[in-house]
C-alpha cells in the first residue's frame, strides 16, 4: 500500500517514466540487499572450513540474480504499465525464473558431488576406491549438467507460442526430423552413451595408468565427450570417450595400483647366476621403491652368444616400478663390471694363444706324397 501511495503521488509524470523509476528502485534495492546479506555471510564463514567459504562464494552470483528477479517481479505488480507491457514483463520474468531454477539445479548438483567426493582422497597410496567413485561422480555429473541445460533451454523456449507451433509442425514430420537430427548428433550422442557406460562399467578411472595408441600415461580428466591422458613426458593426449568402448587398450591399475616390473638382462654363459640372484635381492630390498612383495630372477632362454636372464620386482605404482627397474639395471651392470667383468656378453671368436703357438710349430698334416712332391 505504501508503494502504491508513492506511485499515486507521481501521477503527474508519464507512465513509462514512472515504470522506469519503479524498476530502477527495485534493482537498486535488490543490489543493496544482496551486498549487505553477503557481507554478513562472509563474516560468519570467515573462520569456518573451506567448504563453507567456497559455498558462500559460489552462491553469490545466483543469489544476486534471484534477488533481482524477485525485486523485478514485485515492481511489475505496482508499475503503471499497459496490458501488453505487463504481459511482456511477466513473460520475461517467467523465462528468468526458469533460468534461475536451472542455474540453482546445477549448483545444487555441484555441491552434492563435492560433499560426496569429500569422503574419498586421491592422494593416498591405495586410492582404488577413491578413483572408482571419483570417476563415476564426474562422468555422471557432466551428463546431468548437460541434461539440466537441455531441459532448462527447452522449458524457456516452450514459453513462446511460436516455438510451440513449430514443435507441433515438427512432430508431424518426426520420422524425417529424427533421422536428420540423429545423423547430425551421432558423434555427440555416441560419446554421451559411452560416458554412461564408462561410469557404470569403469574400464578406466581417474589417475589410472594406461597405454593408449602405444603411449603410456595417466588418466587426468574425463569429460562428457572426451578423456585427457597425461603422458609420461607431460604431453596431453585427448581421446574420445567412445575409444575406450570400441578399441583395445592396456590398463595397468584396473584392480590394483601395484605392478610387477621386468628387467631383461643378457649375460655370458660364465656369469655367476647364484651371485646375480643374491645381488638382485640386495639391490631391491635396499630400495625404498620396493613394496616387499616380489623379487625373483630366472634364466629364461639361451642365445648363440648369451643367456637371457629375467629379473622381476614389484612396486606400489607404475611410476615406482619404472624407477625401480632403472635402478636395478644401473646397479646390476655396475656390479658386474666391477666384480665379474667376464660375465658381460662376449663374442665366441676368442683364440687360445697356446693352441695357436702349437699349431705354428706342429708338423704338417699333409699327405706324404704331397710332401715328397714339394
């Protein structure tokens, strides 16, 4: 009533100017209320956990938009507008309200995902369960976000009569339109379906060690349409989601992050196998990279000049296995060079000096008749 009395006092002004004054006052009041409210909230959460501070910061923009929408709605009820202007304003406010609901739905989804993932940590030694839930949540969150955007935009468009008429027309030719849209959106829909399959079956997870297209790396990010693989040399390989459904790839951490590494060594037949096995155990057990599970050495094959020795050792992650293998190679070859140089690979063209001298002074083995002829 008080607002109506104030507007009546402005009756000597044109209606359009009064409406501008009313809407301007509503916007100014909404911004003031938002500013005061969030200053109070910032002080209340200043000493609280990071989650509450980030929650207030994340909700600042949608809260401003919501206050503006409600302020404009209240102003539309008292502003002197013609029926056509009033209908247009109510339509715009309805569209803004639908957009606000979609925005709040996306924020609520993000908050719920954050709260859910707070129970799992990726920066621990055994993070298999955390990688499983993180992968599921991130894929499903992105798919749900796309659905929220699609539903929100569709609801906004359906408030226009023209769009509803076009929709009826399209339904009449739904068969042809469906084929055209299906062909046009085939890559997008294919990757969306693949994303849902990945979230359910989980052939890959965040931070998995994989070999894709002959490149070794870790799964860094899984979006709604593609996967980012961080390669060992810090390059990034971007792969469509459907690739991991349709192609063969290696996942080194599918069930467990621990791996067994292999070092193939080629030594001379005179190499001391027992001493090499003892030295391997000494090297591996002294390394902080070893997880205490597997260390073994076997002669697996014979070649023309060398014998093939396979050394096995295990570690908690793929990176540690690689570093442990390199350490075993370096220390084993250094030990053999120092203690058993004869064990290193050699060609079989060595000549016995004594036999050579004997052959030089030995009597000729030619036939007697040939010696007589000479």
